[in-house]
């Protein structure tokens, strides 16, 4: 009998031959004939049962890869105008791969929501894993547009608000819904897509005055499809709920738990307490309590509240409003740990040693009463010796022990070495009318870090507890960077005069050493931005792949069930595992865990995009009165069409189109992420200090157009750029500019590649 191939050999062959996955193809490749095919069938069945292969009709393929031909859905264009596709069938264990659509000459332009039958080719790229070419279009989704309505005799036109979109939509007279000229509207495509002329649309909703300050977040809510109104039956279900009593819960009301939140917080879903451990075997150690609102008591599996919460996935935060995951009856009342009010909670009691290492934990379902609702600033001032009237009675017994426990946790953090990026967070302050009053960077107090460390430890304890109980859960997963992204980071580091070791297992401590080398140098911000961009995006999954950024093996979200559905799932898992009631994880929850993980990972990304777009629009509104002013900034990105610059004062990002740099041609190197002038040799890359003039600010889109004046305090070679003086950049000159990944003087000495002229 012929020696049959091993399982590894079969898997390797399928990976190398994705288009030939029938049993017949595999048998032919290994010369298997006759009765030996029965044994081959057995091996393939075993691989399928083990999850290595997936059977599709009469073919087998790698379960963690896409087939060579598949049905894909077109996503909205990204910031660079590239189209990515969403695989409609993905059965792998990790996040679905990114698929870039590559159009051939003559291909029809697909639109968002279209369904395509595409041929897929695996690629090794830092940005995507597959490239897709059109076979045929098999369906179109109803295209939606948000824009400004311009009234005309025979109806009107819609000017889209999306950045970079200059295509108008025509609206027939009977499809305007009575919209007024200049009004913000939401519309959808009407009739077949036109081959020539403007596409047709019908207005589906009038959103009001686009210049109204509070329209900014409303635009993002509609643009990203975030549900912002609760159905009547959901509100009615919430209104019928009553506060939980003690019952069989553990009575924790004697423990002086306190909430510590921003001064403007409306809900309080976590409370903390700490005291020195009196166990002589744990000298210098502490006992920590973290109590979290018991949302699972009110939002039960399969209820209307549950279905709506899952649909939303998470709360979305804007400078002027919050779109909550749960109705206010829950988020601001029954599930908010208000001062002096008995509230149901899930709590964890943790013991740490003097080094900040957790040596034990115990979970309980209890009833607590917050001793005080505090804010970060007053807690920090109390610790620094300036307590206000509210904090003074709490300093010795509550506040000092919390900071004592934090000092111990800092030691464990230093030993663990989580990724330590220095990227300040912006805070937009609005006045009473909703206009931007100021833009500042949030101050990071020890009081903030204290709560952060307590929450991380509680999240670790929750993951470990559910693993111990052998109950399903959703892990918070953050995988390590891809080799391609690490190579790009290594190149930036080397060009800046630093080193990132190669050929070994990557640890966050290595990245921290790199950041420490750059701290205080001209390359500090460059290395922080580049390191951040090398990271993968965190997501939720029933499988545990660890959290690279936090340097933790087991991590789940437990501490914010008011605003994250993932935490509610973890709470239900703990209730099921400890037999605390009938409101634990249901069979349906368990059956759909994979689907839930994918869904809430997507809603999280949706909220992040909406929050980012809203911030951009507020910043553009704030800067619109300063057009023509000069600003200091740093290059934060380089693309084929222009440079992105982050302004030092506000953190706003603006675009310098490549056409405004001068009449010379600029070569774009995607590997080093630089632009180099063909005549002057001027090299532009990420992190360079620049002076720019604000040429245009468009609040409705959030777009900022900038004009480059100087680089590293040196004027541009050849004089001023070819834009109109002091105004909007002109259209003469070279091509567009894009993102960069290193400073000019460092990159110029390292540039060894052959630069080829590319046109898009």
C-alpha cells in the first residue's frame, strides 16, 4: 500500500493550491488510487473534525482562509479613497481578513453596499491580506447619502458632506419631502444607477440646519447608522423595572466603596475600595474591592432591552451628547451607583502583595451603597494634601489606602511592561450654545491611572474566574503586530538612529525601550505615532489569544456593562458559573457567542469612526474663523495625494495637497513612507516639524486644507508653493501628497531604494 501523506503535508498542499481543494485533486496530487482513497477520506474527515479544514460541497479548504472565489460586499471608501470588501462568508477563528478591491480598466465602479462575485488572491501586505478582482456584480445595496439640499425649480440637488466627495445627487420635485434650501438631509438612491449624469436620490429624512452647533454629532449618528432612539416597547420594559433588593445577595453596604469619575459624568458603573491586608503572611499587601453595577439583573437574555442593547453593542460618546446602549432609566438610575443609594452589583475582592501581584480573588453578587460620588480632580487634590469639604472625612480611611494600593500595582505594571505610548487625548469644551469654547489636551492624573489599574486587575480576575469555571466568555483580544508592520516600524526606528531587535519573539518591553530611547528627542512623537500604527486593532472573541498591548495572557471586559455589551456577557457567565440566578448566560447566548463577538467588534469600530468624524467637524468649526493664520505642527501621514499634518495647538489633522508643494514631481515611497522632490531632493516624512497656513476649514465635512510654509524651520527650496497667496491652494503644480514615516534629515541619509515614478 502506498505511503499516505501526513496531515501536515495535506494542509501545506491545500494552502499552496487554494483553487484545487476537491478530494479528487488531493488524491491526484499524492498519487492515491483505489482503496487508498477511503483512507484519504478518513484523514480529511479528521482534519475537518479538528477544525483545520472546512468542507464545502465536495471540496476542502483551510478554515482560516478565504476561497479563491467568493461573494463580497463593498464597504465605504477609506480616507485614501481605496475600496475594501467584506467577505460574506468567513469561518475563521480570528478577525475576518481585509480585502482590497483592485479594479481593472473598464470595470464598472462599485458602490457601497454592492455585492460582488470576486476572484481573491492572497497577498502579504501590512494593510490587507487579499486582493479582489471583479468577476461580476450580483446585487446592489440601496446607497445612502447625507448632505446639504440645494433647492431648484424641478426639485433640487444634494451636496454630500463626506470628505473628498464631489459627486452631487439630483432630487426630483416629488422626492424632496418639503426640504428647504440649505437644510441637512438624509437620502437614498432612487431608481437604477445612471451611466451618465447625476445619480437620482429621494430624501428620507430632514435633519435641520447644518450650521447649528449640535448638528455636528447628529451628522455622525446618521452617517454611521448609529441607533439613537429607543423603540417604545424597550422604554416601556425599562420603565416597569424596580430596584433590586438584598434577597440572597451578599450585603456589602458597610464597605465604604466610592465612585471616581469625570466631573460631568451622569452614570457611575464602578466603585472601588482598598485597605491594608491584616494577614501577617502578606506584609505590605492590600485588599482591593471593585464593585460593578449588576446590569444583568435588569437586562435579561432575550428581553427587548437585551435585543436592543446587543444591536447597539456599546454607547457612543460625543462632546455634546451620549448615545447610550441602555435607556436612561437604567444607565442613569437603576444601574448607576449613586451616592447613598442601595444598588445591586457584581463585586470582586482581590488580594495583592507588596509587589502588586494578585494572589487571590473572590467574586460575589451583592448589594452595595456608595459612600461618596467623587471626581478625579478632587480625589487628586485630596491625596496631594488639599482636600475639599467632601473629601476631607475620607482622606485617611478611603483615599490614602486607594493610592497605597495603586503604588503597589505600579510595581506590577513596571514588571509586566505593558505598551507605554505617550499620546495625549484631546478634550473639546462646548459653551451653552453648543459652540466650541476651547480645545485642550486632557490631563492625566494619578487618580485616573489608579482607577485604570483597578479596572484592569478586575478584568483579569473575571477572565481567570470564567476560565476556572469552564464557562464561555468573550475575551478582549489584542494580537501582536504583523511581521510587515514590525518591519515598517523597524525601518522608521533605524532611520531615526534607534534600533528594534529582529529575529526574536516580540515583547512590549522591547517597544518600550525603543520609546524610551526616543523620549525627549526630536523623534519622540514620530516613534509614538509609528508604534501606534504598527499595532493591530483589538476585538472581541470567544477564543483567548491574549492581550499584547497590556502584556496579559487572560483579559476580558467586566467593568462597564452599562456601556459595553461584552461586559454584560461576562457578567452573565459569572452568574451562570456561580449559580447566582436564572439571568445568567443562556443557551442562545452561548450558541451565538461567535456572532455576537463579531457584531460588537463592528459596532465598536462604528462608534470610534463616528466619534472621530465628530471631533474633526468640531475642530474645523473652531478653526474656521482663523483661516489664513499660521500654525506649527508635525507631519503625521504621507500618501500619494498629500501630507497629513497634526497641528500642535489643537491636535487637528489637515491635508496639504501634493499639488501645492511646487511644480517639481514628488516621488512617493510606500516603504519608507516619504515624498522626495525630483529636482530639489526635498524629503518629507512623518514626524517632521512644519509651519503651515490654514487655507480652508469646512465644518460640515470636518476637512482642513493646509499650505506648507517651512520644514524644520527652513523655507521650502525654490520659494513659496504654487498656491494662491494666503488663500485656498491653487490647482497648478505637481501631484498630491500623502503620509510619511520618518524625519527628512534622517530619511535622506538612509534612502537607498530605487525610486520609481508611479501614477495612480
